[in-house]
C-alpha cells in the first residue's frame, strides 16, 4: 500500500452531460424559499416574494398635463379673467367658467368645474390687466387632463411575485406607496478553497506554493449574482481540515462551493468526504473545462445532532481557475439565482457568428471564452475568442462576456459559422 | 404682475439633438479623475486606474498537469520503482530516472530530473510491491508539465488601466498576488426631488399630493451603474429650498441629479437658479420623453468662498417618472460611468426586429421602452413594446431591457422592421 503505487486510477462516478447536471442541481434547489421585508432603499436587484397591489389610483386626482389654464372647454377662444391659480401640491383656486379660468401648473389638480386645460403656449396676456387671451381653445373636453387612475388603478397588480426589482420597479413600488417590500431572502453561499499549495494573495510565495485565486474570484461572483458571500478560507489537504470546513458551512450558509480536491490524487478528499456525510449526485461532467465537477447534498444532522442546520447543497469545483469560472456560470450562478427567487435563473443564450476558426474537441463539448459584440457591418452578434483556452490560464476569461457552446467533434469550425453563446456579461 | 397672467410662455433654450446633448455632458466630465486603492474583496465592478503587472511567473515552478508519475521520458514503458511522492504544496521526493519514478499530484512541482509526467490512467500497480508498470509512456519530453510562466510571465501586463474588474479579473489580480488594487474613485451622485406635491413613500397622501417615486428610482439606478448615491430628499418649490439643496450638493457630491422643476410653470426654479449660479449648457432636448432635460455646471465658489468644493455637474431631469427613466439611461448613466473610469461608458446598441406595429412621432425621436429577447425561430434579436408609452406611466418601464430608438416620422413602422435598440439590461 501507499508510496504512490496503489493510487486511484479511474473515477467511479459516471459521466453526466451538462444539461442533465444543471437539471439535477436545480431540482435539488426546489425547496420552500423564504421571504423577508426590506426597505425601498435596499430592494434593488431583489426578487418579489408576493404580488404588489396598487394602494390607490395614480394619479389620485385629475392632474394637469401642462402648464396652462383650466377652462370650460365649450367657452372656446377669447378673453378670460384669470381668477386664481393652482400649482402642484398647493391648493387654491377661485372659479372656472363664465369667462373665468385658473392658472394651473403641470401635475396640479384641475379644479372640479373645469373640463380641459389650455397650455400657456396657446395663450397670451390680454391688454386688460388680470386677463389673458386664449388664441387656440382646447380641442375637446378632457384635453390635457390626466383622469384619476389613468396610469395605475387602485387594486391593480402593479408588480408580480417572482418579478425582479430594478430601477423602474423601485419607482413603481414608491408610486404605489410601498416602503416595506416583500422579497426572497438571498442565498448565503460559503466559498472554500482546498489545497496545501495555496496561500492568501498579498503574502510571500514559498517554493511549490501558488496564490489562491479561486476564492476571491468566487466570492466576487457570488455577490454579482445576488448571493451573500461567506468566506471559509483555505483548508489544507487533510480530512480533518475539510470536515471542519464542511461543519462550518452547515452553520453559516445555504450553499457551499469548494474548489480543488476533486481530482483523483491521493490528497483529494472532497468527493470521499461528501460521499461519507451526504449524497453525491454527480462527480464527473462531460465538459471542457470542468470534468471533475461534483454536486452533493448534506442532510441537516449529518455531522451532529446539536448543530442547528438545514439541508445544504454543495458544489465541488475543480481547482483550475478557468474550470471554476466556467462551472460557476453554467451551474452555480443558476443555482444561486434560483434560490434567490429568480423566475428564470439561467443566463441568456443567443446565436453568434464566429470571427475566427475554432478547433473542436473530439471528446468533450467545450465552453469557449469569447467576446460577444454587435457587428454593425454584419448586422449580427459576433464572437472572437479570448485566446488560448488552457484550463489553468485565467487570462482566457479576462473580459469574456460569453461562453461559446462548441459541440464535441473532430474538426475545425470555419470562420462565420453560427454557434450558440451563453451570455455571461453585457454585449459589447 | 403675476396672478397667472404674465407666466412664461416659451422656452428660451434652443432645442439640441440627443447625440449632441450626450456629447456636451460627457465633454464636461473630462476632468482629471482620481484613483484610490481598495482591497481585493471590494474591487468587483470597479475600473482599474493603472496597469497591473505580474509580480512573478504563473506557474512559478514546473507544475504537473495530471495526477501521475514524474519520469525520464526516454525510459519509456516498463516496470518502475516508485521512489517517493510530491503532492501539491508539500515538497518531498526521492529520485527520478534509472528505473525510478515519483508520484505527483495535479499542481505539484515536478522534480528537476524528471522531464515528463505519465498520468495514472496509463499505469497499473506491478506485481512486485512498491513498483508500478507504465503501460503507455509519455509521448514526448515535457508531456503533462506546465513550464514556468506558461500562463503568465513575470512583468507581463496582466490587466490594463481603464479595464473593468469582474469575476475573472479578481482572480487574475489574486493570481498576480495583488491585494491592494488601484481603481478609479466612484462618482458621488446626489439625488434631489423637487415639488410641493411630493411626499415620501409610506406616508399619508393629502389631496393634491403624490408619492415621490423619482428619487428612490434614481438612487437605485445610481447604485446600479457604480455611482455612490447621496440622498438629498425633497425640496419644495421655493427658491430658498432649491438653493439650499444645491449648496448641500456642492459639499457632498460630484454630480447632482434633480427631478422636477424644469417645465415653464411659475414654480419651476431649477433652470433659473442653475443659470444664476452656474452655466446652463442645454435646457431642451429633441426627445420623447424628456424634452425639458437640462444640463449645467457650477464652479467651485459659486455659493460662498468658505465652502470646500469642486466643479459640479448638474443634470435637471423632468418630473415625469418615465422621462427620468429614459434620461437616466441616455445621459446620466454614461456620465456616471465615465466619471468612474469606464473606457466605454455607453450602453450597447444592437439592431432588433419589431414584433408589433409602432406609431412614430412626427415631432421628436422616441425612446420606446421594450423587451428585447433572442427569438430562437427567427434567429434574431426581437423586441416587443412594454405598452402605452405615456411619460407619466412608469408601468411602461416595468421589466424594460431596451430602449428602441424610433425616428421622428409621420408614419407607422410595420411588424418585422429593424430598429436600433439601446440595451439597458440583460437580453431575455
Ligand atoms: Mg489539490
Ligand atoms: Mg414641479
């Protein structure tokens, strides 16, 4: 035994295809999600937990659309006495009709006896003090008045459960006088790096050591899709260290993401420990990069009865940074977004025209990092590669806003071919 | 005078086209931007202030690409003595060559005397204890070894000034052992609502009052494009209230965004006060919605010599919430992004096929809120309208991820026409 002879030589995990892997992960996320209330100032980028109904009509009164004069429309053009004014938010008027009008500003309540507004541009001061001349009359009753409830009717569903809240929706919530907003709780996502070779960024590198880039990268990524990042640090390649980190994750998170420790080396403890304490749903995925990608669930009392906990989802990412990057976008991001209530947790997919030849991989579908942009000349979305796609070479992920889904095949894709791209950032 | 007779009847500001307006705003943002250093954990979504050079080679040592055996390639297949092991991060080996190999794990330093790695799958334990059989030898010298500096060379520019930092770039910074990252300071953006009719969300609505939806909406929007939102509250329609708010903005922000008070009503003080204390660069824009959009600059000592200040950029948005929404995306968002260092501050533009008829406006180009998605059948980006486009109707901005740039014309655009869309959110 030992001495590097009787080491693992093949994986016992069957290879699953990427779409199946994503389905398995998302199906395990089908638990009852929790809601909470947050203040209007905190609600951006969250997902609504309940429908939001309008508490009142918008506008709540007949509002003038223009700066102008509230009139009785039938009285038409002519000389009028300006009997008073109503500015937005300040009520005061005298009388409208029988030769009288009232000056109104945009958004001001139109006096009850008026049935139209004539904008100032259609009028001029008359010779006589205190009077104006209406040159062009209001063309019809109701002109330049927004009736009560024009924009929103009281009781109307203004936003629906599962809807994402961005700028416009924040405005709509305010419009409907909602301050405490029911939203899905965001998932707490713990991030753990494993490996004796890893040191924190900013320190000295001893021989054989490298900086842990996966954890800062994944913590940033978790935040970018609305998860709450929980930093579990670096665990050494020892059973006890990895087990302790798992237990910490049970206490502090809903999801645990590990990186490293999923190969077949004799120091790769992630899969064996996940199998010991939980259920490994898959341990190999037909993809390049990312083949050793692993997914497991751990039940609440796996470690000890006394620890308050709930069911945890664990994703074991490979140690190579590019594998981490690709697997994050394909699997982790949809999981976090699903747990945070997003109706459609997936990244958008579009077809793009390639701007260079691409050598396909004969064994595995490849998720090729690319820059996707709108080509004005071609009037189409196009993609260029980010360069050499080695799984250790994080430079291949630099600026990438798309993953080209390249089929497994023993040939080269010519320039101008249409391929599917998963958008992982805004189009250039 | 007064009594609603001698009120403003026409704007003295010339009408400018939207592209000219955007150019004017961005040209005023051409000041020296400041940099600062932030920790790796805080750097996501920021823009680099300086080039970042690799402090060392990646990998810093010859690293094994596989779990396997470090060999002298020329010795080929056969029975070998496993003389020791080197696992990632732990140095210990005995000897390679002359019938000896060393077990290495992925990422481990390959012993100096070895010139290739044979993956474990190509080997099996031999009959004799402590020995393995190499069934398939390494095809060539260097096989499955990453040479020093393969991924990154010491001194290489790994990221450039003006580059955005997202997930991959965080990983690259860590890889290069950078903890304190030089980035552009984010712009502080003060948001002020004006209007006697406005009340805070969550309160009682008296007659003639409406909830201030613009400010929560704009504060959220500022944050979403990387600005630091500063809430200046609601100013009443009085010169003194608006002036005080301007002075507060001089102290607390780089940019001031106001909403309301830019029409021609006798309570619209924004333009006159901006003209009094600063320079109004434009006060009317040829667009629908958003015509009264105003842009001004205020010099450092406009209000008092004693107040520490710098030059401020002020954008006066119309009070209608949809005008605010559209003007934010067209003008404010590029401004904030430019101030925060973004090389390309504009939203992406693509061509989309319309899925419904669109009535064009004969007087002004319209920025029509729409849902842009990839249509699998048409293999093209397509757009549907969000519905009635009244400028008070914020529901027309709900879920919108695109603004269709509709030309000014007295006709109806048929279904299936190609129009330009400004993407303001991820494609569906
Ligand atoms: Mg490892
Ligand atoms: Mg007003």
